[in-house]
C-alpha cells in the first residue's frame, strides 16, 4: 500500500507526530520536575526565615503547570478522550454518507 508523503498514515508523518507528542510530554515532565525542585527550595528558604509565603508562588506556578499539563495530556492529538470524540465524529460522518448514498436516486 502506497501512502502519500502528506498522508496521516505515512511512516514519516507518523514518526514526526510521535516525536512531537513525546517531546511535549517530556517537556511537561521537565516542567513538573523543575517546579517541584524550586518549590522545595523555596519551602526550605521560608522555613529558615520563619515565614509562610511559599503557597503564593506554588499556587501561581502550579496553575501554569496545570494548564500546561491539560494541553499536553488532554488536548494534544493522542489524548484518549480526543481520539474517542474523533472516532465518534468519523462514525457519524460515515453513517451520514452511507445514508445519503442509500437515498440517492438510482
């Protein structure tokens, strides 16, 4: 079976997409690791100072990390719920198309 270079099933296209998805997920994991490291350092600094200001940067940056995670794990192609919606839409379009073909004059 021959696939056009621009076909979503072409091996090069699949490889590029897989690398992009993997890169996005690794980027989020790196972001989460830096977040945890910095938050632990800030908590240590706050403890040494006898202060309790650490929730503020943790919440602010945590919101950014949460949004980054939502994009990477939920919204990017490959997210399970997104793929399920795409499959449902494909099935609906196929039903519509076959319904139109059945009702077309012969």
